[in-house]
């Protein structure tokens, strides 16, 4: 495609993204679905654009989206909210991943008769949730800050599971050996080191900014420093998304995290992002999200129509599994709308799509069907999530959730401040 045509298409995408965003505000129909469908249309349907033609730009672009979204979300999270949501976050992150992984693995085994390792690889790759989808939708729902924090934290923390475990399984599939101690140590080191890099980086950046005040008036110095931290974490095989989230949380809560000895050394540790800078981030995130979801749609490749149907069925069962899991884990006093929001957030993202392509690239016998199954579930998990979001946002599905969770429980709209 000629450069001039590419520039025209980019301009059209931006206008279309603004149009869908307006529809989102007026009709509660998320723009995610429209952007993905455009990607599917110009990609696998009409074959106008091949994601492979983007080369390494595609993964880099998806990482940029996650960096900005998680950083902005982190700056809005407060320490009190994180503390209050810790129990729910830990439960949903672990049991959500485990239940999804087990359900997908069993269904892939009995439906497609795949080897167990292939089934576990699919389950582990799709065990998490997509930050790009979850963050955007959650902020449009009238739920407690605790619930929003739980969903954002879950989407970042499951990244550790969906990277470490599938890659370890893939190593077994290609080499035939498994080192359990290495897997466990890598998991915990990835989690802990990501937090250390993110939080430690926030204090370091505060020190630099206060030593060089000129940096405070620039709009891109903080993201540039975040890029460095994210790159270091990823280069050392730690969790880049968790690093970005923890850096954002620390930036927004430095006055609460600051140890006394650091306060004596550096008296002014607080960094407050001005409104103009936050507005700039919001516009940048909107632009990146627009192309991100179009790119996801272009990346979906399914070679067999029967896998498409099975993907729709498997994803429907995942929603039921999530619904039951939320009812068991979440406190009974939690408002119905909050439980409903927790139960519908199952979208899988581009990270899972990238992981799904690795077995085929490395010559695993089941590589092609693994990729197709993963892409089908990624597609329908987003479609179902968007539909359920619309039904919840418009209160159509609230009677069902009230009857399922607890008829006597208060709803968010019924709660009045003291």
C-alpha cells in the first residue's frame, strides 16, 4: 500500500475511533467491538492487511498500549483501595486463572482430543484477562473503587501466570524436560522483582525530578523513564506490565509509601501529574487503543470453521465458570453490580495471541490447532464481554444477577454515603 493511502487510512481510523467513542458515551456500546470488527474485516476476511507485514512493530505497539493504560490506571489507584481489595484481588487472580486454565484444558482434551501438554498450554495462555479491555470498560461502570482496583490489579498480575507457565510448558513440549523448581522460582522472582523495579523506580524518578526541576514541565519525561523501567523488567524476564502498574501506583502514592530515612534525605518526594499532562495521556491512550484493537482484529486467524463454533461454546462455559467462582470467593455483602462487573470481565488480549503463535513457530505438532483455538476464544471472550457489559450498563441483566448472587444484597445505587 502506498504511503499516502496509509496516511489516509490512519486519519479515517482516528475519526472512526472518535465516532465509536461517542457511541460508547451515548448508547453504552463499547468501541472495542467495532474496532476489532474493522480489524477482522480488513485482515482475515478481505486480506487487505497482513499483521506479519508490521514485523516487530506490532508487539512493540501492543506493549506501548499496555504501558500507558496501566500507568494511568496506577496513578488513579489509592493505597487504601489496594489494601481493601487485596483479599479479593488475590483470590480472583489465583482462582480465576486456575479455574479458567482447568476448564479450557479439560474441554480442549475432550473436544479436540489434543495431548495434555497442548491443552495445558492453551489453558495457561488464556488464563488471564486483557488490561486494555478491562480498564476501559471498568471505568464506565458505576461500581466501588475497590472493585475497579481489583479488576485492574487482576489484569496486570495474571500477566505473570500467562507468561511464565505457558513458556515453561512450551519448553517441555519442545525439549521433553520440566524443571519445576525453576518454574516456581521464576514466577515469584518475576512478581517480586517487577514490584521492586516499579516502586523503586518511582522513588528514583522523584529524586531525579526534584534535582532537575525542568523535567517537571515536560510532558514526556515521566513516560520516557517508565519505558526504561519496563524495558529493564522485560529484558530480565520479569513482568513489564506489573512494573508499569506498580510504578503508576507508587507515583500516585509516594507520600504514603515514603520511608522516614528517605524523607530526611529527599524532603520533597511527591510527584503530582498536572491536569494538562493527564489530559495528554488520555488522548494518547485513546489514539493507541484505537489502533490496538484494530490490530487485534487483524491478528485473528482461524483456519477451521468448526473451531470457531467450538470457541464460542468454550467461551460461554468460561463465563459460567467465572460467575460461579465470583459467587464463591467474593464477600456476600458486596453490591450486586460489583459482583456482576467482576463476573463479566474475562476478555483475552493480544498478549495471549502472541503466546498462542509460539508452538506453531517452534514446530510443535499441535501448533496450528493451538493457535486457532486460542484466537477463537480471544475473539469470543471480547465479544461476550462487550455484550454483557452493555446488558449490565443498561440494567437489563441486573435482575438475573440479583437472583443469582443474592436477592437481599444491596445494589451500588442503593448505597448512600454516611
